[in-house]
């Protein structure tokens, strides 16, 4: 099965809560605040891994959630940070925000790593808020909520050369003769329904990837035949191999007509695709004793044409060599245009990404003097050192109201704070 799309939900880990605790030891009755900070939640990372070929693994698992940070503890102990969740995808994967429908990143470089959903920061423990004037901060900061979102991942096959042509031009035959791929071949149109890839190997350890896609016909851009959607699989190829049957069974359409039809469809799909370097190849020359049909095609379209027979293998070595040279030139040009170190985090998120909550959505602290970061409602401890049992006064009154109880008295603190 050819999977090239996946939808996944990603969420970073929650930040651990800061701890509300006071030091309590023998002979030290008022030991002061010693609640540690919560740990940071893990991030969800996407890594372009060349050893992964499809998005197949992602279709079986929809939720990718990083580990939460652990809460801080008494005695100034900081909670452990959560582990990151690493998702490996093939290079060439496009990462979209599913709901916003916009492209977040193009993972086009092997080993490229991006943080797609950051974990929440750990909350500060009450020790953090002690000042000379306020020595008994009876609050700690909860951990920050993590980022989460649905992603749509799309893999565009990265082939170096893409075969285009009318149905029955012999594209699949050519792929099967030049690579180890075994696509279906038959003498009826639209034999190929899904793109196929193969690796062409040449002497000198040179190799490149060739893609065979379904045949195009006139009106494909309007959905005629199999449409032209699969052209996206060859949008990134460096070279287009335009294959033409020079002895078509249907004599009303000459090879030159075939050429113009395909050129027209390529242009309708994308001008960038139509502008790619193109090698025009006349196939099935074994069906005639001479190359007159090839010469005639050259004259009509005014372009140089390579002659091959995918069945007998004539001209295939030259074709592969010629393609390799074109691909090598294209690669060199790309390398000059863009030089980037591989293996680094190149991106966290677009600057205009509206994902992070605007500051006014964060409830300000209502007691004490926060020193940095966004602050959230005060939490009081019922048991020092156990932040899971912390609740804000608002929470407490809300909860008691909900259950028809009178507001609870302030919770006792185990450590005796200084006066
Ligand atoms: N005589 C001859 N027949 C060929 C040659 N190349 C392909 N064929 C035949 O042409 C027919 C179509 O070949 P395919 O490789 O399936 O053509 P395709 O372009 O992949 O066709 P679609 O997948 O339908 O778009 C088959 O019967 C092949 O055997 C060739 O060089 N010479
Ligand atoms: Mg085919």
C-alpha cells in the first residue's frame, strides 16, 4: 500500500507543579519555605530520518504525547523533566497544522529536527517567591499547560527523475528495465494507478531515484482519466523524463501531439513543474527499422529527442548516464543556492504562529510578588511537599459551593512558617 498522508495529534508534556512546603526539622521550628520547582514537560519532536520511507507507522498510532514533568518536592527538590516524544518521518515530509490548514514546516533535509509541540514549563515552588518582606509565601505555581495540535503530514516522494507520458507510453516498462522495481505492465491504458519508485544504479556507485506515475491524458487537470493529483509526487524531482511512444497504435494522434498534450497538462498543473529540466525520450523504436519517426518528432517540436526501446534495452545505458549528469548538475546548483548544516534544530515554530495563548489568558497571581514568567492562581498545600493536594482558594470555594458545603477553613500547614 502506498501511504503518503497521515493525521496525528501531538501534545507536549505538562509542566510539573511547583511545591508548597516549609522546612520542618527538629530544633528548627520555622524553617522557611523550601518547595522546589516542577520539572519541564517533554517536547514532541519531528525528525527527518532517511531510514524511514513511508508514513505508514503513523497511521496506526494517532496520539503522540510527551511525558509530563514531575512536580517539585519539599527540601528544594526540583521535579524531573519529562522525556521528549520523538516521531521519525521520511525526509520530504510536509507538516501542516490540520485545523489552521497551513504549512508549518517542510522537513526536506535529512536529520532535520523540529519541535512541533513544546512541553509546559515547570511551576515555581514557594521557595522561589520568598523575599525579605514576604518570608512565608503560601503559594506555589502550577505547571504550565503544554502545546497541542492536530497535524497533517504529507510525504511527497523525493525522486530525482520523474517519468511522464500518455498511458501506454512504456513508463513502467522503462522503470522495470532500469531499476529493481517491478511495476505492473500491460497493453491497456492506466495500468499504473499509484506512483512507483525505483533506484537506477550506474557504474561508479552512482545512483538516483526514478518515479513512474500514472499516465496523463488531455484534460487531466480537470479530472479526466486519473486526474493530475499524482503529479505532486514528482513536483520535487530534479529532472522530468518525457516519454513518448513514437509508434502509437492510434495513428490519429502523432507523437508530436502526445508531446504537446503532456506539456499542456504539466503547465496547467504547475508552471514550476513545467519549467523543470526535461529530457524528451522516444520509446518503442524497435517497432520500426529506422529512426524516421524520431527525426520527424524532433523536427516538429524543435527539440532534441533521445531514442530508446524499453523492451529490447536499446539506448537505456545512454539514457541513464544522461539523466545522471542532469541530476548531478541540478544537485550542484541546489547545494550552491542553499548551504545548511544538517542535524540541527532549524525551527521551533513560525513567528506568526498564533498557537501560544495570548498573555491575557493567563490568570495573574493574586497574592505575593511573582518574579518572572506567567503566573497562575495561588495554590495552598494541605500537606507540605505533596503538590498534588494543592488547591487554590478559588478552587476550594468553587468545589464546596458545588457540593453545597460552606467554604472550607484555610488548610493547616505542617511546617510552622516564621511569623
Ligand atoms: N514494442 C515495444 N513495446 C513496448 C515498449 N515499451 C513498452 N511497451 C509495451 O507497451 C505497453 C504499455 O507499457 P507500460 O509500461 O505498461 O506503459 P505505461 O506508460 O506504464 O502505461 P500506463 O501505466 O497505463 O500509463 C506494454 O504492452 C509494453 O509491453 C517498447 O520499447 N517496445
Ligand atoms: Mg505504467
